[in-house]
C-alpha cells in the first residue's frame, strides 16, 4: 500500500521559561521523540494516548503549525518543510475543537470564508456548503451568528469547516470531546462513511479507546512522545491474548497496589479512577481464574471493602496499561510531575 | 478577509458610529485648542493655515494609527479566538491576508479623512488645497510605509500578545508628538531644537507628515516644508513606501517562524 503520510525520526523539543518561587529557569520538554510511522492512503488511522502524550504535537507538526526540531515528514507526497502550502491544501483539519470560528459571522459565512481561504471556487463552494449543511444537519442554526451556538453546534460547524475543501486527508483531534452521546455517535458514523465511501484518509486522535476500536483500521499508541505500539486493534489486543484483565472496585488502602504487584503472575496494576475514597483498578495477569482467590485475598483485610470484581475481555486500554502501567485517563503531564517529585520515572 | 471585516463591522453598529464620532471629537479638541491661543487680530489666511496643519497632519496620523491598531488588534483577536491557527492551516497567502486585514479599515479611514477635512474647512472658512495629485502620491507611499511598520507590529503581537496593545498606544503618541501631527515642527523646535534634530528627523513618518501637508498648504511662502526641501522629503517618503513593507514582511516572517518553532502561534 502507498503511504500518504510518512514520518521519519520526527522529534520536537520545547524549551519553556518558567518562574518558580521567584527564580527564573528553563524547562526542556521532549514532546516527540524519534517518531516513525506511515499512514496508508484510504486508511482510518488512530492516534491513541492520554492527555499530554504528544498526539496534538505530532498533528501540529504534520499540519505545518509547528516546526519539528528534527526529522522529516511527507504529507500527500509533499515535504512539510519545503512545500507548506501544498501540504495545507491537501488537508482538512479540526484541531481546536470549537475554537477557530468567527463568532460574529454566521455558520454559513464561516464556511464560505474558510472555503475562500482554501481557494475553493465560488461555484463549487456553494453546493459544497449545502452538501455539508445537509450531511451534518446544520440547517436549524447555520444562519445564526456562531456566538449563539451551543458547544455541540460549534463542534459540528468546526467539523463542517474541516470538510469544506474536500481534501484527501482529514485530521480530527478529539472531535467528539464536547458532544452529547447521540451527536458523537452520529459524527463517528459520518467519519466512517467519509473513510469507507469517499475514500478519505483520516488521522483521528482520541483518548477514548472505544472510539479508536470502533473507527480505526490501525492504531498508534503514543505515550510521552513515543509510539509504544502500532497495529490494527485486533493485532494489539491479540498481543495480550495470553493475558487476562480483572477490573475491581472498592475502598482500597494505598498498599493494595503493591500487594497485588507482588503476586506472581500479575503483570501490571493501574488505577482507573479514584472518587470519594473508592478506587477502580485494572489488573493485568496471566490467568485470572487461577489468580482470582489470591487477588481477592490481597485486596481484602486492613479495612478494605471490595464492592466489584470482574474478569473482562482485553481492550486497547489494557494494551496501554500493559505497555505503560498507567490508565489512559491519567494525564501524562501530571504523571511526569509526580515522577519528578518522587525522583523516579521513565525516559 | 476584507469582506469578513466589513461584515463584522456591520455587526457592531454602535461601536462603528461611536468610533466615527470619536474621531471628530479628537480633531475638534486639537483645532479649538489651537484657535483659542490664536490672537484675535490674526488674518483669516493664518487661521486657515493653522487648520490645515492640524487636519492634514491628522489625516496622516489617522492612517498610521488605524493601520497599526487594526493589524495588531485583529491578530490578537484571532489569537485568542483560535482563528489564527485556522488561518495558518489554510494555503491562503499570508502576505495577502495581512494586507487584506487593513484594506477595509483604510477605506473607512479615507472616508473619515474626507469628512475631517470638510469639517475643519467649514470651521476655519476653507482650507488651502494645492498639489493635490502629488500629495495623494505621498499619502499612498506613506500608507505603504506604514504597512511595513504594521507587519513588524503583527509579528510583535504574535510574540508579545497583550503587551503589544500597550506598545501600539505608546507608538501612537510617540509619532503624534515627534512627527508633529497636530502642530508645526516649529513648535517642537521652539521647545528644543534637539527634539527635531535628535528624534523627528530620524523618523520617516515625520517626512510623510511634513511632505503631505506642505504640498497641500503650498511651499511658496517659505514656511513649509520644515524638515528638508520638498524634493528630498518626497524621495524619502517614496523610499520609505518601497523599503518598509519589504523589511517589515521579512521581520514578520522571521517572528512567525520563531513562533511556529516555539509553538506559540496559537497561544493565548
């Protein structure tokens, strides 16, 4: 298959000034580290990772908004350094959520304006706008100024804006993030149809594993600026086929995780959520049936109260946990801060 | 871009009218202050020359201020709303989008300037209008030169964000005083010749102001131009109009590239 996007050794380092306790200093952040990947024409490619993992940085580099520190990349055959305008003309992007719209203009005026910026001729622009208005059911609010829109309506307009130039490659950065459940479901249906019926190549970033599993032909899992796993959702899940996942929830003392990790046969333990003194854990192990009694024994006692325990099918989230020991819900930036405070940490 | 600006203006009718009226209040303030200190036995021709000094300098000041303000303000606004990144995602020519940003406002400034000249003319009983064609050429090259300053300012806005708005206010008053927009350079010289020789002479904007109003008032009486012979002033303004946008855009591109390297293009 032909690679429509090719990335070779792409790295991005930010040097930011910071002021801590009145002292000025510099902070070096390696947002991308030697990223290599290929996205094939007509593919729906997912970038999965927690907040702060480097997904948006990678997309910003590929869309020319950000200049990489080193490495090379080609989009639709064009070098992102040498042919910026050709790269931009090849893309339709929804990167900033509901930002990036002119609030004093109506939705229709926004689409018209962005169409003109992409050099879409007026004769093509008008029918294209009407097609998008019908496709996304925007007709109820398209002639109102954007300032009167709800968050979901702004997201839909931003999505329509990404399609106005009918580009062969579409970048969507967490497009469903502020949408209600039915609208998000409808948007995913449209993304699928753009890919399968119109043959668009789609790069879709999300931290929602079910979106990636539902939509993407292949997924790259990105963490701390590195691609830690790449393949079809089934390939990634089958890499853990000999492993089981046990989900459990309850009032669990802090020592529980260490106790669980000490059990032979347990590969990794990650905190999924902590609310009102209750903790949700995912335990990755070799054989859940065999280990279940020992897991129960480890999480009970010492004032613990186990409320829920269930072995479950492997998901992409479990793949992430297996690779990193953390849940996708955890903000990578917070983890890095925690590890710096504790003096430990990876890379 | 210009179309979008016009549509956006039309959505703020109160602000639009207030700005229009405000311009006349400013010019009235300077004009009446100048007339108040004019001796009662001053011949009408002197009063007309005084009015011409104020209003013609004001016209240049208006073009400079609005070019700077519009570019700085609109880039800042786009930065905070996230539309600047959206603009950079498109293949639209960035030079055209910068120029188009001020095109609508320059049309508006042209209309306001015509009204201002009419207003002052009716207060002082007419204004001298000589060499109108050449004055227009000076105005066009001056506006081209101001665009160059505005390009630099656009880059500065991307980098400095909110601080840039304070910088433009400072620049407005700096040029208003040191380029003698509302009074003759003789007034600056009477305070201290060093002001004119040490500052005003080094500002291309000063030559725009002096050449524009000297051409319109007339150079025969020996009072105008005040900084250099008119041929020299016109040459300076023409060079300013050619070199400034080239240098300004180069500086803008450098700053914009640095912002793209640092990831600050869309920061707000």
